[in-house]
C-alpha cells in the first residue's frame, strides 16, 4: 500500500475540512490553486460544484466523505495508492521516478505558502487590485501605441499588489481574471498571463521577489506588439511577410524594457 489514499467523491458530498488533491478536469480550467487544498468555506464548495462533477479527496489529510457520495461501481471505498495504479510487472519503477522528481522539486523549493485569508475575505481586496491592474494595463497599451515611454514604476507597484493578493489566497483573483470579458485579446492575455505566472511561482514556492518578477514578465510579455500595425492582428490568413513581422515583437518588447532603464 502507498502513502497516498484518495477517495473519488461527488461534489454533492463536499463539506468543509475535506482535502481536495485532484479534480475531474485540469486545474488550469478552474480558479483553484494548481496544488491540492483543504476546503475552508461554503464558497469554495459552490465553486467546485460549478466546475466539477466529482473530485478526489486525500482522506489521510482531510475528512472522508459519507459512503453515499463515493463514486464507485462496486459501492466500496475506492482507495487509490501510488503502487496500485501501476501494472504489477512495472511496479516500483514509476514510483521511483515520481520520488526522484519530487526530490528535485523539493531541492529547489524555497518556501511553502499557507492560505492566509478565506476566499470571501480576499475577494473584496482582489476586486480592487484587479480593477487597478485592469486600468493600468489599458493605459500601458494605449501609451505604447501612442509612442509614449513605458511607466515601469507605476506598473510595478500595481503588479506587486497583485502578487500580495495571490500569496494570501490565489483563488479570488484567478476567478476574477477568468470571468473577465474583453474583446481586446492583447489586454486580457497580458493580464491573465501575469496572474497565472504569479500563481505558478507561488505553487513552486519561490521567494516573493521572484514571484513579482514573474508577474511583471507575464504582463509585459507581448508589449512589442503595440509597435506593429494593429490590423495585422485581425487577419485570419497570414502570408510569409506577416509572419516575419509578427516575430519581431519579441525584440521590440525587449527594446521597450531597455528604454525604461529596468
């Protein structure tokens, strides 16, 4: 038997205190953290019901579900272990590889971030932070398209506020970004990339200063596109010249950053 015990549970049976270790869909398709989490609020349960039909619970860490909510054809507790998932002839080798990967991951991990606020508590702050970054990103793109210099210091302050919210509880801001509706692909892509970079840095256990750099990098990833003809990005059929021109946006992004002195 392995150390990890998972129970496949219907979302109708979720209660606070359960530890969700896997979903029935990729984490990136939901507003939840990339790693597992312990349910602490009714709001988190409602979000899980919105995005999933069932989840996998670690019953060694959290509360086990009532039997009527187990998802199992045999109506028995569907415990899954690391070794039991592998064919007998190969048992051990995949587990050894997984342990090796985990050891390398732990070697580079610098710290663990605990959720400091509930989803509800963080949501109000996240709305303010999201609005500030929303406005700043729109100004950034408009200024660059008008030939103005990038205001790096103002942008950095807003991104740092974003990182603080994500460190406290990433679910709130990530949900707001996913709910954002915008016809401007460059804007929504920049904002979303910044938030996902910060969340992934938190997940990796990087230091706050490194997470801040990741978030800034994500937001400024494609700023060079503001120096290209905007009708280029509305085309549905690109020729060779168009593709070569679009590829120059990377160098143009670097030029914009060099001009800021940062």
